[in-house]
């Protein structure tokens, strides 16, 4: 999940960079609106898209199954390499990081919903206190003792203190928001702000599309009376309610701008009025500039290439495990797998191009795990990855590497977690990691009965020293290792 969130953030950042550098200053407001809405959604979808052709074209990776790591002072007592540890005194129950993170997310979600509810309530109270009028296609709410001006859905809110001239220009401006349904854009991003409240880029998207709404309305209204519209923008600082999903007529700024030869100093915090006047002064962008939107093609292709290369698909493995599970259910009444049943499983696996590692007990086979064999077996690698200070033939280096990794994990793994987590019985941690073309240990993943065991396994394996990378056909290749860590805690 964390990897997915990081991908979304990366893609949204790239889309925003393209917008700011190439599209922000153009007058294709409708296209820019579609761009911001579309890319904000696409960034959540792309991480799920995998292109098989790209996956098959990348350099081949090799997979190695390492022997199990035996933790503590226990000795191997069974044929499935389980390890018996000294009796553990159960003292306390820890809370996993997964639980903590989930709790933080839910707390943020509740707070976001409450804040949104408060905004709706504030808007409801404003409307309740206003004098409502029905117009042709929209509603008008006159706010007594106020000079605010904004739009929500199909209702325009105007302060009674505004002059008749101001109301005329503002009403035309806000009517554009109603006709083009700008509120729905802001509500969409408000929903994203609730669901992914921890993502700061969603707030950036909302701010940019809100500014775009103002540019659109300004240009349409000012086309009829630009000088009068300028004067109305600059004549007075209008108040506004701080609600993130309404379209407001005015936001103040701090800067200077030349308008009709006069240097004007703005007050406030965000520069919105200055930006609106700058966009009003711009000529319409030439149609050929629309070719800039083609930049989306290489950007999306790069993202798809990244997602296709960064994670392997698991559909085949899921289907295989289902078939194995069904077969095992049929023979579960016998307790173990006989030799014939074991061969049937091996045949099923071979047909699906998977390697299943079986653990044999006294009367048969009753455990399995799968490993992807879409790459060339380890035995044909010309030069295996090498642990520092290991040397000799491929086989000698393989044995040396296996022993060194076992020793490293055994010395650094915190076996006291069994005590801290109140664990009992046999614990199996399956770790997968990759030694890349530079010899670094990357892409460490773990599966265990408890999330804290996964975190500890990832921590230890990630600290393995840099290796000499493997080679095949004279080229450095990545090698994926599967490392089981087994120990059993007595009751």
C-alpha cells in the first residue's frame, strides 16, 4: 500500500509539473480543466496498469531459493527445518505499525469528514439567513450586512452592501460558475481531500482548478466590457468566506502590477487578483500551442513503463494456489499427501510453470509454497552474486553466500519479538529480496503471521552488505532470492 501511495504522489507531481511548466499560462481554459480533472484520477489508476510486453522486454531476473535461517540456539529436529526455541514468558502485547497507521488514517478521515460537515453547516446557515430569489436557471441569495460574493452549485450569494455596479459585474461572473458547473469540480477534489487527506498534492490540484475557474469567468465577462471589469476588480477588496469548495469573486494579493500604465499595489496573501488580471491581459493562445497537450503521451508512457517494470503480476500464482488448494481439500481427510498425490501436485505446478517447494513430514507432504520460474534457473547463471570475502567456484560461492546470509540474519534478527508479541507455536517468515545489477539489496518484501515480524525481517535483510552482482552472457543481471526464516515458540 505504501508503494502504491508513493507511486500516486510521484505521478501527480509529474502531472502538476507538466501543467505548471507548459499549460498554466495558456488560455485553453476548458482543456486545462479537463487536464486537471483527468490527471488527478489517472494518477490513482496507472499504478494498477501493467503492460505484459514491457515486462517481457526488460532484462531477465534470476531466482534463488535459500535454505531456511535457524534462529537462536535451537537445533533442527524435524525434516521440515523447524526450530525449537527456549520457552518464552508471555509478558505484553504490542501494537503493530499496521494497526497504528490504520488508526491514524481513520482519525484523519473522521476529522476531514467533520471539517467538511462544518463547512456545509456554515453554508447552510448563510443560506438560511439570506433573502432568497428565484431567477432563470439559478438562485440568488442576498446576504444582509455583508459584501461577500460567491457561488455554490446553482445558487449565487451576494452581499447587500455591494453597489449596483458591483452586483452587475459580479453577477455575470458568478453566473459563469453556475452555467459551467464549477462547484462540482471543487466538490470532487473535496471528496479526494477527505479520502486521501494525507496527500498534499490533492490540495494543490484543487487550488489550481479554482484559479482556472476564475480565469474562465473573467475572460467571458470581460469580453463585453474589459475596462469596466478591470475597474470593478481593483476598486474594492471584497470579503469572502473561507470555504474551499465555493467559487469566490475576489481574493486579495501582495504585489504590484501595471494596469493601463498605472502601478497598483495589492494587499493580502495569495496573489489571486494579480494573476487574474495578468490572464485577462493575455491574448488568446494560438491553436498550434494545443500540441503541448501531446506531452501527456510520453508522460503516461513513462509511468506505464515504470509500473510494468516495478512489480510482477500475480494472477497466475493466484490461480495456481486456488487449484492446489482445491486438490489439497480433496485429500485433506487423509492428513498428509501420499507419494502419488505429491506427484499430482508436482504435475499441476509444472504445467503452470511454477516451482513449488514441499516440506515433508514423517508420513507425507503437507506444506507448499510457490516460486516464479519464468526466468532461467539459478543453476545456469554463469556467475552468481557473491557475498563479500566469498570466492571459489559457482557452487562454492553459492554455499558461502547462503551461510553468510544465514549468519547475518541469525545475528541481527530480534528474536525477543516472540516475547514482546506474545507469539506461540511455529512462526514462518517468507522473505524475498533482489540483488540488482549494482550488487545492492533492493525490493525487500516479507510475509509473516504478524506485521511486526515482517517489519523486522525487512529491516534485517535490507542491511545486508553490498554484493558482487551476478552475470549472464557477460552482462550483469538481477537475482531474486527467497529466504525462509523459521522458528517455533513453545507454549
